[in-house]
């Protein structure tokens, strides 16, 4: 039948199929294998299926009984969790540290079906497609070898995104270099630390240094083409530092006056900030102010959306956004997920449980795609 149908028609039919089906159909014949693995088809399928029905949420939690991390898939529309979980690729992250102490895997970001993972306090970075099960170990960063003699190095944070101009996936790496010892690191003045930035390109499978401001990096978030972090030169004067994956330039956005930023999230492809807000002068009661940045680099474009608390803020913390400004909250002592509707101030128990240590939980938007972790212009087997 494949020989009787025009190739264009076969392509159009296959574009409608989910990734799981296409992975099976690679075995139909050589021509279908060549078509499905070709980069042009992968890009067309990505664009054709860029909708909510193909979008999911990945919930990362730790499973100490199994000495491992696992991810669960949650449907974006119905918020139904899949009964099946799968571990993060553990074979690339093993080290000699006891689980739960210095060894912690974070999800750097998710972009077009690829997920970037990083093991804390190591140079171990992996790009992973959970749908195709492809995994790529990223070569180690070059920056630590440039540290002055006797200096310690620490990866503060990373970012992962897509360069639409070159059709490439990139990682931005923030490395700090400082004199021993580690216990004094958080107490050091920013000027006593050397900050370096480096960008990894999937297409070239290599790192290179980039220029950027000397500042300390805190929590971050990512859109497809930009990463953003809370940063400071003089604590506690925070600002948002953004990195454009295509132009490879940094942009600074001051925070609103008298606002204490806590974390950043994405809301409708814009930067949203969760800020602590006191309900009394002694900070005995606190809540969360939710701000939205309408234009990167412009302080006056911050818009306060709503306030959560104070009672909710004592036992819940924000984990991310869903539709229509609704927000995921996690119960601090149990890792239980709730959905908060700011318009009604109602909390909905989603009957989804993570880990009791809420710091080990991450929730990212994920799309099933054929995008390969191998990079380059053609897929290889």
C-alpha cells in the first residue's frame, strides 16, 4: 500500500499520528524509517502537533525507597496522572555521595520534547527525550579548568532552550570560582567570586565562553528561546537576568520597588514572579504576591496579578502555573498537589502526591515529539 500512495500523501497521513505510533511504524519498511527519522519530517511533526492535546506535565519527585528519581506524566487538559512512572536516566548520575545529601538531580528545562537534567554539585548534564527514550550525555564544561590555582568551582545554575535562528538547542551554564572553603561561599561578597558563563550547542556538541554580567544567580525559569533568573550584585537588591538563546545576549530587568522576589515561573510564555509579602510589620503573617513581566528589560512593565495568603502561604508553596492564571501549589509537609484559582480563591486537591520533601519536586510542561538528542541535520541510528 505504501508503494501505491504518493509520498506526499503518506507524509501528510503520518503527520497526524502520535509519536508512540510513529516509533512503531519505523519498522514497516526502509522508506518509512528514512521518512520518520528525517529532520524535515521531525520539524513538520513538531509544528503540526504543537497543541494542548499533545502537551503534558512532567512531575519529578524523589523515591528514597528505590534510591532514585522518578517522573510521572500528567495530562495537561484533564490533569489526570498516568499510573505509570519512569525513572530519570540514573546510570549517568551515579556518584559516591549518599542519596539525598549532595546528590540531587534537577530538571533544568523542557523544550520541544527534550528535557535537560543536571546533577547538583557535579558537571553531569544529560539531554533526554522521555518519549523516544533517547539519552545524550553532554560533554563536561571547560570552565573549571580555567579556575585560578587552589580555587573551587561551583555550577550555580543552568538554562536550556531553543535557538530558532539556527534550529539548535543550547545550554547556558553559570560557573562561579572562589577561594576555599565551601562553607563560606554563601557569605562571600559577589566581588570576591569570579563568575563565568558558557554556552553548549547540541549541533556542534561543544561548549564556548560567552560574556555576561558578574552577579550571583538564584532561581530561574525558561521559555523556548530565553532563560531568566533572579540575580543580584549586592544582596538583597535582586533583578531578573535574562539570556536570549538566539542572540546570546543578557538583559536586566529591575524588580518592582519594595518587592522581595522568591522564585520565577512561566505564565503564557511570559515571566511570572512569586514574591513574599508581609501581612504585618514583623512578618509574622506572610503571603505570596504574583507578578507578571510584560516586557523583558522594562521595570514599569511589571503587573501585579493577585495575592495568595496569608493562611495558604503557611502550608503551601507555588510550583507552577496552569491555564487562566490558575496555579499549582504543593503542600510543604506531604508534597500533595493542589490547584489554586485566584478568581475564586478556591483550592482543589488534585489527588496527586509527590514526595514529602517538597524541594525535590519539579513540575514542567512537556510535549511528546520525535526531536532527537543527537543534534545535527539528520537523525542517525
